[in-house]
C-alpha cells in the first residue's frame, strides 16, 4: 500500500504507536507543542515533553508516541501507576493512569483517513499498553482533566471514561475513571484428551 500526505500534513498510513525504551533525547519531544494558547493543560503537556527529552521525569512511566508514515511525531502520551487522589470511596489507592496526552498543535482538530482523531489512536494505544502490562486484562484506569478542557473530556468520554462528580483535585481538575472491564471470553472446544476447559480471551467486539 502506498503512502499519501493529505492536506492535514499527516503522511498515512500512520505508524503503529510505539512505546519508547527511553524518552530521553528523543528529539521530536524537545520542542513539542500541543498548543500555545496559554491553557494550563497545554503548558503541563509541553513541559512534560521537554522534561522527558531532558531525562528529568522521575516518575516510572511509559511514553508512547504516534508518528506518521514519514516518522514525524503526531503526539505522545504517558501511562503509569499513580495514587488516585481520592480520600475515600472504593477507588482509593494506586491505579493505572493516563498521566499525560497531547497532540502536536499543527494537527489539533484533524482526523485521520479512518475518521479517528490522533488523540483516539494514542488513547487506544495507552489502554492497550496497560492491558498488556496486566496480562490482557483491562484494569481500572484514571486521568484528571480540567473541567474547561472540552477536547480532552470528549476524548476520554469516547473511550469509556466517566467523570467522578465532586472529585476536584489539585488545580481544580476532575478525576475521570474507566472501570475495570472483562474482555469477552470465547469458549474454544476442548481437544480430545485435554483436561479442563480452554478459554481464549479475545478483544471486545472481535469475532470469536
Ligand atoms: C486532548 C487531545 C490529545 C485530544 O486530541 P484529539 O482527540 O486528537 O482532538 P483535538 O483536540 O485535535 O480536536 C478535538 C476538538 O477540539 C477542537 N480544537 C482544535 N484546536 C483546539 C484548541 N486549541 N483549543 C480547543 N479546541 C480545539 C477541534 O476543532 C476539535 O473539534 P471537533 O471535535 O468539533 O472537530 C488534544 O486536544 C490535546 O493535545 N490537547 C492539549 C493537551 C491536553 O489537553 N491534554 C490532556 C490533558 S488531560
């Protein structure tokens, strides 16, 4: 299949998102900008990109990058375990989190040829990565989002996150949670002579 660059400036097909062995000195993160409108969340993401590039990020996290067919960075996200900032309730404790996500400001508002947004591709990859870390299970995942950050709220809502009411944390952000999920388990016929049952885990929506 050939590659093509549409008016979005994105060469498709985009490369499969990949986790970096280390984000330190990963050049495209150096001057990364998801926006220069002065929104607090843009500043946080831009600073995180630079901190990752400089090797100043101390949290144990995995950085996932989305690059287009020419290798240009479209966006990045970081996943890791973090303390859920809730003092009480059943979601208390440490849980998987999408710590940061951002797409290059030149691609904000753009869609890929299949209709998904770059943020969709990144968030899907983040959730896949977390499931991989958990041996194929989908654990509870959380993120904190500013109430005014409409694009981010819309993105997380599309991927099964719900706002937890009255959970304002530092800076007024609200905690969003994607509950633990069971992936569909398809029963596979037991081979003659085999003991027990074989259960094949398949991704939700996939044909058995
Ligand atoms: C959150 C984010 C990754 C989602 O990316 P995405 O799903 O690819 O979607 P986009 O932001 O590009 O576009 C979503 C909508 O926002 C609009 N938009 C574009 N630029 C915008 C801007 N600077 N400010 C506000 N909205 C903007 C788009 O037109 C689009 O509208 P539509 O859905 O009606 O078409 C991306 O918005 C981003 O990088 N934001 C800045 C960093 C950030 O907020 N990170 C999350 C912190 S929790």
